[in-house]
């Protein structure tokens, strides 16, 4: 089963954020709860944890702006 990694809504007024950094390489094994990537919004940089365990397939590029709910990666 594949789990989609979605851009979460962190703040009440947040509609989009910049993907600042991937903390795990594409194709690497990840564990649920492990820091996966960092988001930069208007007010802060926030580390986001992996929603599942498995192998990471990155779909989104660092430095790009994505809307809340966008698929950033998949974990299989």
C-alpha cells in the first residue's frame, strides 16, 4: 500500500509553503515519525514527520512553492 505525503496545513491562515529541504534521500527507507522534510512558510521553518514507514519516492522539488494538500512524495 502506498501512502501519499501531503503538504499539511500548519497555521490557520496558511495556504502554501516552500519546500525547504528533504531530510531523507529519494529511494531511502523511512520510519513513521522520522523527520522527513522541512517547510518554510511566512512565519517559520517547520520539520514534518513521515506519516508511514517504507521506501520514499520524492515527487516535489526543494525551493518550489506548493499549496496545502499537494502531494510531495509517496511511501511504499
